[in-house]
């Protein structure tokens, strides 16, 4: 890289970082209900017919993080939270019925889970956000991009599936005997990605999956990445469904590269135009 190119790159990187750092902070909504093990405040807000528990960590552009089946906001790897919170204000929410979020008798479904996310963002006054979803949260992220694309900027979809019935079979006997988890699994059995709608997604998207993931496999991530225009696909060799916990540093590095890169380019020169005019004849 030439000295000029290096300076331009560093300048652009600094601009992205500065923009994230000066984003207006999100003010908590609802009521404080306690603190987590690290002393960070936990809040609960009424939205979409339930009370949703969440935490706000870091500073910068907003990013909502959606945990997987049976998990809570406390289950994110600390290294990942530390890395992402430097340039993002993270919104860590508990899914319906988990952690500090309540549930009602409404049948669990992915449109319902997505509406919970939107309800929380509305309560916080967040018009647009980045989003990172893991496992069940990755499928919720698919639903969000299909149903509410204008509410999101970039999306990282980690360990996802296009056919929830296959995931439910893979999870048989491997999930806790909890009635809420059972309802999550039941919702998962009905999930089918509408593949014909994926090409209409304009958001910048990255899919991350481990090559040894024996819960969702790799084909779903490959299929979705090939269908969404410009989507990134990152595969970690030998990683399982727990990739994010097996290599939090590697996952964070990939995530930061994605979230800090604007891969949408507007060409300055028409594709078939020459970079320089042809030499004149003597």
C-alpha cells in the first residue's frame, strides 16, 4: 500500500470511528430492576404486550443483540461485548419468557419475536440500528430484515438456518426441560426462510458459521449469502455451533471488520469507461 493510500485508509477509518463515537446516546426507558454481575443496570420496559428486560452497554451507533434459544442477555461472551461496545451502544435484550423478559399466552413465532425487538427499539426511541443475532436470534434477524428493513442498517447473522424443523430435530434431547424453551423449539419447527424474498434485502449483511456446526450446518448460511445481494459469508474452519465462544477474538475481529466497513461503493467512473483518455495521434 502506498503512503497516500495508507493515509486515505486511516482517514476513512478515523471518520467511521468518530461518527460512531459521537452518536447520541440512548436514554434508558422503563424502570431499573437491578444490576448484572458486572454492576451494569438492567431495565425493563413494557412493549408488545409484555415487559422486556434489557441492558445498555458502550457508546456509539446503536446495535441490538439477540441471543439464541434458551439464552439470556448475560450469555454473550465478555470479549465480544467488550470489542463491540467500543464503537457501538449495545442493546442486549432478553427474548420473550427468558431472563428479565416476561411472556403471555400468545403463541410463540418469529414474527412475534421480531415485533418484540421493534417494540423495544420504539420504546428506546431508536429509529435505525445495527443488529447481531445468534442461533435463534439469527432467525429473528432474518425476520426483521424481511419485515422491517428500514429499521436496520447492517446485520450480522450468526449460526442460522433456512429450515427450523431440521434444527428442532438436531436439538432433540439437547435443550433444558423448560416450558419456555419448549415453546421456542415449537416456534422453530415452523420456520422456513422465504428464499424468494431474500434478493429484495438491501441491508448490508454478513453471515458467520462454523464448518463443524452440527445444529444448523453450513448450507443455510451459504444459501442465504448467495441470495442477498452483496452479502458476506465468513466460515471458521472446525468451529461448532458455539463458534462465538470457541474463538471470541476471531469472531469479534470479523464482526468489527464488517461493521466498520461500508462495502456499498458508488463508482466515480462508468464501468466501461477508460480511466484515462486515449493518446492523441501525432
